[in-house]
C-alpha cells in the first residue's frame, strides 16, 4: 500500500470540498473494495476521505411512497431494518444476502452503487425497483445511472448522498451466487411497480446491470412464472470467466427470473 493522508468528513458538503481540494483524493465508505484496491496497489489516492462521520449520509427513512437509504447505510442495517422489511421486503432480503457477515457489517449501499461492480447485488435493486440516486449535485434516474463496467453517471467530485426506492406492488430477487464470494454469477430482480409496470433487472451476467424488455412485456401481460419460462436472453456479450461461460449465464437468467416471479407471488 502506498502512503496517503487520512481525512474524516463531517458532512456530505465537507466531503465534497475535501475531495475538490486534492486531485487524487478518494472517498472511503465501508472500505470493502477501496482498501483491497489500495493494498493491491490498484488505487493510490493522495488522500482518503472517510465518510463514516458524515451524519447526513446515514439513516433510513420510510414513508408511504418508499424507502430512502442514506449512502452510508451498511448492508447489515438495511437487512435488519423492520421498516425496510415491511415496506420493500426484497431490499432487506437482498442486503442480507450480500457477502459474509463482515462484508455486511462494513459495506455500504452508496459504496456498492458507486463502485458498480458487474456482479454486485444493489445495482439490480436500484434498476429493478426504478430508484433515484441522489447526489451532492443532482438526482439521477436508475435508467441513466449505470453506464458500463465500474462506470456510472457520477461526475468527478460528485458524492451519492442517498437512494430513494419507490414501494413496489410485489418484487423478488433471486441470485445464483458464487459460493466463495457470494457475488452474483447471475442475479435477477423482478418487480411489479405500483403503476402495474414490470421491471426485470439482471446483474452478474454482463459487464453492467441491464433490463430484459421481452420478459418485462410478457410479465405485464401475465405475471406468472410461465410467462418468462421460455424467454431466452442471447449469450452474446455476456460474461465468460473461470466461474461460468456466457451461455450458462444466459440460461441462468431465465431460471432465476422464473424463480423470482414465483417468489414475488408467494
Ligand atoms: C469478500 C467480499 C465479498 C463480497 N460479496 C458481495 C456480494 O455478494 N454482493 C455484493 O453486492 N457485493 C459484495 N461485496 C462488495 C461489498 O458489499 C461492498 O458493497 C463494496 O465492496 C463497496 O462498498 P464499500 O462501502 O465497502 O465502499 P468502499 O470500498 O469504501 O468504496 C468503493 C468505491 O466507491 C466510492 N464511494 C464510496 N462511497 C461513495 C459515495 N457515497 N459516493 C460516491 N462514491 C463513493 C469509493 O471512493 C470507492 O471508489 C463483497 C466484498 C468483499 C470484500
């Protein structure tokens, strides 16, 4: 690990001004990715700005419209929140299935979404539930946020402050996980939103989370497992690695989507 200056931010605005003061400064949330990247010398920030003390980035708010998670909400906090479990159960369940106990106790929703790992779980929730990413400068619709592998719409110096998830009529997430890391080899979130529209978001299968329009259309016509059972997603462009080939991942998308619909109806 290279030497760096450690700073603590007292608020999102404080973090933004500290970030702006040093060209090579980086934010530290749960450190689950950042610290490992620094140890491996894949990242060498001049300054590390710790968000843990920024009170306005913490907290979970639930009202009749939805759930807003502060960027520093730890996965374990979201998983055990009775309010989240009641309002958007799929969100609590998804958070509870991330990594292991240590990762869940340290990792944050904002860090996960900003990092946009192609196999991360939260991007499927953000896209599948049609959430809005709130930042220090603006609000970004889920459909505009995830641009590519580890690439998002965040501009340099922009910090995620919270994410607002609307309450869905029904939703479920099914993940075929890597048994070692628990990252998604394929994860599918199916949601029927309050207006009746359906979203199907897939993580782990491609370079970035994506929606499956054919499945959404079929489920809007008939929200049943049978509606997606024969819909195939082309393997072209999907990930092939030591864990699974693209055609296997393509097959898993249909299987996980069908199971997610079953779970959403249960
Ligand atoms: C062993 C292991 C297993 C894991 N398994 C899973 C899994 O099954 N599913 C899954 O989804 N994830 C998994 N993860 C990832 C983990 O859950 C974290 O979400 C992820 O590492 C990043 O979150 P963090 O809070 O630790 O962020 P950090 O590592 O602190 O930061 C990550 C990046 O985001 C930036 N950042 C942080 N907060 C903000 C913000 N508010 N605004 C803008 N940028 C910000 C940082 O500068 C950095 O570039 C795993 C990680 C490990 C180490």
